[in-house]
C-alpha cells in the first residue's frame, strides 16, 4: 500500500509532470484492482447487475468491459 500512498502524494504535488505521471500510474493500478475484484465477484456468483451497482455503472458497461475476459 505504501506505493499507492506515495503515488497519491506525488499526484497532489506541485510539479505537473510528476503529478501527471503519478495519476497515470494510479489509473493503471485502479484498473488492475477493479479487474481483480470483478473477477472475484463473478467467481462467487455475482450477477453483472450486482457488480455494476457496486461500481456505479450500467450492467451493459461492466459486461462490455469484463464480459469477454
């Protein structure tokens, strides 16, 4: 978790180049974490609607993003 905390601190820093790089790294990390949790939910029998509700998106959006994985 310290890597994510460090990235968050850098993202809020005064140097735009460093901040933007940190934001991009956080975005990649977030995408990976989301995929892990979606996969876990589906393996536990969650419906696409349940996953979508927790992510605050439509069922179609989550299915389109993760349905073929």
